[in-house]
C-alpha cells in the first residue's frame, strides 16, 4: 500500500490510546458493525492521514475533533478526504 510505515505505526498507537470520546463512539459504531453488517474501522490510515473512523465501502470518514482541532491542518485533511471521494 501507499501508507508510510510511520503513519501505520502511529495509527496502531492511536488505536491503543483512544480518547474517552472516541472510545464511547467506537462502542456504538462497533455495535452498528455487528447489527448492520458494516465494516467501520478505527484509527485507519488513509494516505498520509489517519481517520478516526472510516467505512471504506461507503467512503465515509468520521472525525472526532475536540477543542485542539479546527486549524489549517484539519481544513487541509478534510479537503484531501473530499478530493479522494470521502
């Protein structure tokens, strides 16, 4: 794949260190996976970014951004996801 090794390692770390908000949402999304047959993944690398949650089949990205987010980096990330069809 075109995922850099450091991005993949960072995604693994983020999965192990989910925020309480991400963990709460993941519990609900995991239930949707089971009941609706979805395949939502958490802290998934996509290109140079790591999406908090993604469903590749539907090209859906869910970002859980708190107070530390919302700057130019997030705007660039969101634009990149949109350009890739997410």
